[in-house]
């Protein structure tokens, strides 16, 4: 082939490819509007109903696939219409109007890069790397109050979603022939290195994205479950430790009350309380009161001295004291402020001193509520990366981790919320900070909260995304070098072959085997004989095509015949009956020939199938078909299986009364039939509806069938096994 011919072939390719690509389609041309609407509606449908939840409130949407396919197959104007529908749908669905702006920017950027000769997937990759991700992060940062992790995950998720859509669209685009009118770009053949790089990128990117997304989803769910279990276990441990501590202190006070019930001497009681406050570090103070609430004994020593100085102290106004007096049982108070011996927050344990079923006094121990005292019973169960809050029955703070800055007896004013990423664990907002938490109830209606920040989960996602992005970037860099080297190796011998066939000399071409594959060498050695082989093959193929065409025509004729008959009964099926009967019916209408249509339905056929099985049901259907074939023998009679257990008969000519007599005889003969099924004998009956034309020759074919169908239902309503006929 000469250089001039080669150049002419390339120009022909360019002209053919640019026939459609070069057209300046107006936005309002009919085919542009229709194409844009079709792709836009498909994208909107996918964005509305096929959104895949990924993690938290983040989802993957795929309507952009159709916008990109519309761009590369129908052009920019049609893609604008498609994006207006599809993009607006997903922006509304996700309540994110800025998403539409990002998708619009992607479409125009990809359009410009495609015009410069880039392929679809590399164009999309360049956009999301340089424009899409920063633009998404900018929009989210300007309009939301998310932390850095959520902001990063939002931007990277959007980028991965965009690359996933581009990969699928590029995969579909590769199956469109190069010279197809539906290719709007690449009017000239691209360089081989670009083709290899694009295919390598497509081969790597799509599976990598899918595997990475599945892996991220699984690891995120696993981490969520792990943290949820950790928080839940911590809440239960703290609840158990608190219950054990409260029970232990209550038992101590009950034991003292029991001891004093046996020896209620003032000296003994004073000595006992002083001794316990010295040895028992949990109680900051202890006292004994009369039944009327007046304190008569106090410890430690400084409290006893205050009492000896004549100061009057009473428990009568305390609710827990009144409850203990009334019930004669031990009581644990709510968290409260001390009064009398001090105003610090305390937790009081009180038990009645009972002798001969009479309350002779009360003994009380108080624990000072501060971080140090509470940590004394919780220190073995707390972990460093969690925060703790313990609330009493009145929802006042008994204990809170230091970083929360919650004073004792204050309110834990939080708002339930939903974390955007960690949805499977309850979340709350406190003083502008979001936490995930688990809670547990204590026996005296106290509640334990164990909190942590969501970044324990978000770090897993961001780390996976960073690894994914770095892996794809390094892989693409590697493939760019491989593609360049491989294309040179593959195209060099092809270029030599082209030069060889362009020249006039007959000297055999020689290619160094070190630099090329054995297949290329073999191709070079055999290519001289290829044209003769191709011509011989073409002649043989033409002959084979002619033979196959004849065989196909015969086979089509056979298939047409088979398509008209029912496979089970070998009578006409519905399609075959309608075709033949309609032609005969038109002749009857034109010539005013009497005609009848009868519809037959086997009574209670479902019961036969359910009782004896479908093979027996098929046997019954064939028996009815055989009976119709035996009785309707005239050339003008047309019978068919109209569906399931329903048959249809068309009788032409003669008198209507003769038609009715024939159908009645068929009804009687079927009633007398017996079908053998294993050890059982089955009796059949049919319901028949019949409609006849005697005068009204203006009725369409479908109307007379409808009339016969109405008569059939009349027979069923009247008890079945009968004929209902109508003449018009």
C-alpha cells in the first residue's frame, strides 16, 4: 500500500467518524431533546431507586453513568439535558444542591479533555484529582460544620463515586465500534500507547474500586461492632461495679444498725462509729439519730465535737430518712448536697435500728461525691479512650470524666443525634461535640453513660481511602511506563511491515526476534500468502452463506408452522387460531354467512392438577382436544387451544341451530369420557359459552369472542357443565 493510499484511508476514517461528531446540534433539536430526556430519565430512575447505602449516611449513586454515556454518544447538549434531570434528582434526594454544580463541572471538564484526545476514564480521573475533590471539600466546608474526618470522607466518597461511574461508563463505551455514529470524540485513531494505558487503567481501576469499597464497608462495620461491644461492655462493667459498691456500703450500714439494736448505749455507739470512720475510707461521715430525726451521735471526731458543743442537727427533713422510718428498711438516697456537718455533695446510706419490731433510732453513713471517691470503686474498670457519666434517678450527675467538666449534681444536658458515619451506635451532642455512646441502668434507677468520639471509626475509613488513592496513583504511574514501552515494542514491527508493503521491492522483510514476540515473527513470515488464502476463504464463505441461507429459509418456514400449533394437543394455538379464524370471519361478514364462536373451559381443572399432578392434567387437556378434532371435521371448522384449559371453536355456514346441536353433543360426549390416572378414574365436564351471528354482520371479530366469553362465564355462574348461547 502506497503512502498516498494510506493517507487517504486515514482521511476517510476521519471524515466518516466526524460526520456526527462535527455536527453542531442545537440544544432544542428534537433528537437532542429526546436523547437527553431518555438518558436523564434513566439516570433519575437509578438515582431515585438504586442508591446503595455505603456507611452511615453516605450512599453511592450511579445515575451519572448515563450522563457520561450520553456525553460520549450523543454530545454535550444532550448531556446537559440529561444532567439537568439526573443531577437535579440526586441533589434533591441527598439534599445537596452543590452536588449538581460538581457534576456539571465534571461533565464540561471531561468534554474538554475528550476533545483533546483523552479517553473517558483518564479524563474523569484528572477532574476528580485536580478539581472535583477540592471543589467538593470547599462546598462542604463552607456549608456544614463537620469535623475534619467527616469532611475528608465526604470529599473522598464523592470522588470514588465519580470514578466508579466513569469506570462503568468507560467500560460500556469500549464496546461501541470505533466507526460508529454514536462515538462523538476521537475522530482520528488514537496512539497505541494511549489505548494500552486506557485499557490498563480501566482494567485496574474498576475492580480496585469495587474491592476497596467492599473492604472499607466490611472493616467499617467490623470496627463499629467492635466499638459498640466495647462501649456496651464498659457500661455493664461500670454498672456492675457501682451496684456492688452501693450494695457493700448498704450492707455495712445495715450491719451497724443490727449491732446497735443489740447494744444501744451511747458510749458503745460513739466508739463504733469513730472506729469505722477511721478504718472505712468510703464513708466521709456517720451518725446516729433518734426516731424523730435528731442526731445524737456523729463521727468522725470533728463532727462529734460539733455535736457536743450543743449544735442541733436533724434528718427529719430528708426524704430518704422519712422513707426509712416508714418502711423500716435500709434506703440509699439520691445524690444530694450535705447540710449540717457540711455542704459537699454526698450519697447517704441509712438503716433503721429495730428492737422488738420498733424503730429506736437510725444509723447513717455518707459518702462524699467527688472524682476521687467515685474513682475508688471504678478505677479498675475504666479505660483511657472512653468518657463516663453516672446519673442518679433524678438525672443529676453523680460522676463525670474530668474532660467533660460536669459538676456533681449538675444536669447532663445532651441532645440525641445521629452521626453521619457511625449510624449503628447511638449518638449524642454535648456542648458542640458529637459522641457515640452506650448506656446501662443500675438497680436503683441510676444510669451509666460510656462515651467516645466517632473518630475511632472514621480513622479506619480515611486510612483505607488514603491507601486506595495512593495505590491507584502508583499503579497508574507504573502502567504509564509499561504502556509506553509496550506500545513501542508492538508498533515497531508493524511500522516495518507497513513500510515493506509500501515499497516496490520483493526482498523479504527481516525483524530481529530479540525485540519482538514469536507471534510477530510468524505473522511476518506468513503474511505474503494471506491475501490468496483470504480470497479462497471468501469464495468458500460465499458458497456456504448461500447454502446456509437456503437452509435458514426452510427452517423459518418450519418454525412458522410450529409457531401456529400447540405443542401438547397439536391443534392451533391462540396465535394460529386468531390468524386463521380472523380471515374466515372477514369472509363471513362480507358474504353474510352464519358463523358461531364457542369457548370451552374444563371445569375445576385446578383441582385435577392439584390432586393428580400436571401430567394427568395434560392428559385431560389432550383428551378434550381429541374430542373436538373428532367432532369438528368440516373444512370450515376451526378449533384451537386458547390458553391453559380453555378451547375455542369456530363453526361457519349452515344453520345456527346445527351449530348449537353440535356443541351440545360435544358437551355430552365430554361428560361421558373417563380419564385413567393410575388407580383413579377422572370424569370431566366443561362449561361452554357460544355466540352466533345471524343478522348483525357489523360485529368485529374480537367482539364476538368477547360475547362468547360472557356466555362462558354465565355457564360457570349457573353451575357449570352447561352451554349458554347467544344469537345476534
